C-alpha cells in the first residue's frame, strides 16, 4: 500500500540529523574513483539504463507495490541470498548492506555489529572499487589510495573476527565504471530484502539495511545516497525531476513502521524538496513463508 506524504512540517532542530546532513554535504564525490570518466557506455550498459528508465516510469505512474505485483518472481528478493556484507552501492547488490559495509560505524559499535553479522549467518566481508565510504573514512587521500586502505582494513578485520574476505572489482560491479546510476534507495527496515539480484525488473538502487546497522547509521546512509544521486558523479542526475524524482522505497513490516521511518527521513530529504519521494512495500513475513 502506498503511503501518501503529508504536508506537515517537521522540526529540523534534531542535532544528530543535522550532523548527518552536514557529513553528507561535506563529502566530495567528484573524485569517486577508480573510474574512467572518459569511458563510453557499452551497448549493454546503455540497454540496462533504458530498461531502468522504462521500469521507473511504470513506478512513477503508479506505485512500487503496483509495479512489483506484476513481477512473478518478486518474492525471490526476500530469499536468503549470499552470506556476505556489501556496500550500499547499487553496483554491489549481494547479501546485506551498509555504507562501505561497516566503514562508517563508530569503532565502539563494531564488536556488537559483528556479533549481529554472525547471528545473521554472514560469513564474508567485502570491499569494492570506487567506494565513497572509503573516500570519506580516509579523506585527504586519492580514491585509489582510500580504496586500498579500506581493502587492507576490511581484510584485517575479517581475519580478526572470523569472516572470509573478498574484494569486488569495478569490472564485477553492476553499474558502469564511470559513475552511479541509482535513482532509487531501498531502505530495508525488515531485514528481509536480501536477494534483489534474483529478481528481473527491479530498478538498480542503493540498498540500506537498518536491521543490522541501526537507525542512526542507516539514516546517515540515506543522506550519503542522496548526495551521490544528486552529485557530480551521478550519470543520471539530469533525469531526476519533480515528475520523475529519486525514490526511497521503505521496506517495512507494518504501516506504522513505514510512517515512523518516513517521518524521520523527511528531515534528511527536506532540502531536496519535490526531487525526492517516498514509496513503500509492506513485508508480510508470514505470507512470504507460506508462499515459499
């Protein structure tokens, strides 16, 4: 069911959210590399962008719920998927997600976070080329240097905490090597949206997992996702208009959870006005279990 946006203003005095917005605003993604800005999209990449365009137009003209109701295998998005932790980047849609995996989490939260990962059955930590979270964590370095630092750090942390480790190259990623193409963010409150790669027809987007990261980190991820989508490293920012805006799809287990999450995130999306809209999908866990 699509939740309509209300028109009531929200208090913007929340210090944490102001800091989140400032963090995202201060990040310069114009050097989000190693990517080749002279790279010309291949016919395959161009075709994928056309498909994303067509799928998004259907969502704009109806709703996310109506759109996915026409996808017979949409239920597969809620399967187990790969047992890895990946960045929220649209190019790394495997397993569970966070900004850089966990790169932006405070050090004091890492122990409990890794315990959650083990409890959730996650066996592998990943890094990837052109990681914006790495650029933020290791500010002052080139992106290539930041990626190398992040890869070494994640590999070390994986070994210390009994995880496998894998680096995802630019060639393996599911977006063009010269920039971001996400016009959607899937904000998963349910912890069930684990296997979008199994579904044909879902627009590529950032994937943010509140269940494992926690509310504050997930909100921070939304702020960063918007900065990327409207920043100089987006290949599709010119396509974002008030009629065809960036979409935040809230995956939740109840309408109450959708409303609470949307009201909270509006404090972050407010500066973008009509260029960002909310949509949602209510995850009926029992229904999915029965259908499986």
